[in-house]
C-alpha cells in the first residue's frame, strides 16, 4: 500500500474544501438550519409527537441523512470529474498508484467532508431541538458507512458524467426525491398500506430508519435489515468501481 499516494490525493482534496469553505461547509449547514427553523420550530410546534418523540427532534436524523447523501455524492463526483475534465487523470493513471489507493484518496476525502458537515449539522440542531442520542456508537457507524457508500456512488457518477450537467442529474432528480420520499420528514407508518409496501423499494428508507433508531430506538424497518441493506449498497458500489477500473470505462478513452 502506497500511503504517500493516498495521503497526497487526500490532502489535495481536503485543501480544496478549505479554499471553498463557504460552498463546502457553510452552505449545507445554513440550508439545513433553515429546515430546522421552518419544519422543526414553526410547523413542528403544531404537530403531535411521533413515537413519543417531538416532531422537531424526529426530523434531525432525516435531515442529517439528506445532507449526508447529497454532500457525499457531490463531493466525490466533482473530485474525480475535475481531473478528467482538465486531463490530469492520465498522469494519475500512469503513476505507480493502484486502483485501491486512488479510490481511498478520493473517496476518503469526500467521506471526510460529508462526515464533518454531518457533525456540524448535528451540533447545530441542538440549538433548535432537544436532542437525544441513545446509541452514539451505532449512530457514528451509520454516519461513516453512509458517507463512504455514497461517496463511492458519487465517484462512479463522476466517472460516468461527461459534462457538468450530468453531475447534477442523479443528485437532483434521483437522490433528493428518494430522500424526501424515504421517511425523512415522516414515518412511513402514516402512509396507506399500499404505499408503505411501495416505499420499501426505496433504498433510502433503510438508511433513514436505521439512523433514526440509533437516536430514539424507533424505526420503520428492523434495525438488522437496515444494517444489511447499508452493507449491500456498499458492496454494490465497490463492485461498480472495481468494474470501472478493470475495463477502463470512461478512463482510457
């Protein structure tokens, strides 16, 4: 393992974060805080508790997951797309750096940024709601697994995209709707039985449910199923990246 190469890629990507701190950190934290103000304080004060948890506190895991998914995908996709766009990717591919080291550098940096934003949002939420984390270790496990999984998905999107417009298609048209419909703002038990069944085909449901259980021990889906589905997503993304480097898809041409 060439740790010098991994560290070089990681440090370069993290340095870009500090150069664009307003866009990378301030913007997602501010936008999520607005959700807390509007939904948690203004609307939440007029809503009944869900599973014995106030609506404002109930929102926290869902909003954290929404921000985590979007930041992980966008950070990783732009991180690998930009070297392709300016042509420096060929220097990286010709260097004595393995596929694993390249992925560790880019995905590790993207996941680190997302986790940092998630922790800041979590701390910010305490100013708006009374927050309780019953299983902090499990919460951090879901946080890290989700960040790395969707950073890998973003890495795949960054290689697939051949223009800046395509970088936004999947996050805006697929991931955001799935997150909003995945129980971020409500419990799927509130839905009619038919739509509850349909919602179970939404992969984000398992991420939000497992994450929320670590806070309040309430979940729409069994915890072990949530952990299993999270692990399955991770394996699928890892397999996709392995296939890309093995075939040279969108890299060698």
